[in-house]
C-alpha cells in the first residue's frame, strides 16, 4: 500500500522567474465515474431536499406545539417586549453561530496543515524553494 507521500507525484512543467508561479503537474490520481454515479448523486440531492422539507415541517409543528402547550407564551413574549425578545433571539442565534464557527475553524486549520504538508512534499520532490508563510 502506498503511503500518503507516495500517492501523488509532482513535477514542474513550466518554470517562471518567480518560483511561486511555476506550473506544477500533480499525478497519481485518476477519477473514473459512470452516469449511474451522477444519477445516484441526483437521487441523494433529492433525498436531502425531502429531508430538509420534512425538518421544516417539524419546526413549524414544534412552534405550534409550543404555543398550544404554553398558552401564555406569546403573551409573555409580549410582556417582555419586542426588544427583549429580539435580544434573546439574536443572542441565542449568535451563540449558535459562534459554536458552528468554532467547528468550521477546526476543519480549516486541518486543511491549512494539510496544504502545508503538501507544499513541503512538492518542494521535496521538485526542489522549488518558496517563501511560504508559517500558517500555510
């Protein structure tokens, strides 16, 4: 079995005065697919669409259920005032976004690390010397 470093081969196919503008050919990976693969992908998208529509209906039902089982909730929200209710909503929405952003940042950090390793391998195989920022 090939190691990660052996999966791809890199070579310079067009040199430039600026090494960062050298055109590099990456080989070692060939992608084969069928029309059936594309059809399956379309089916998956259609399934995902149905799932999203179902989740939307569930959310609508949850909202209705909350109003039904908490008869005074709308009135309580009115007592709190539109500004307070919006503040609570905006705060919670921002909290959810912060948590989601933290997860995405972890994924991006992994991708940056992977790109850095790939650049190191390209330099090792081709001898190109680059000035690369530390976070790449």
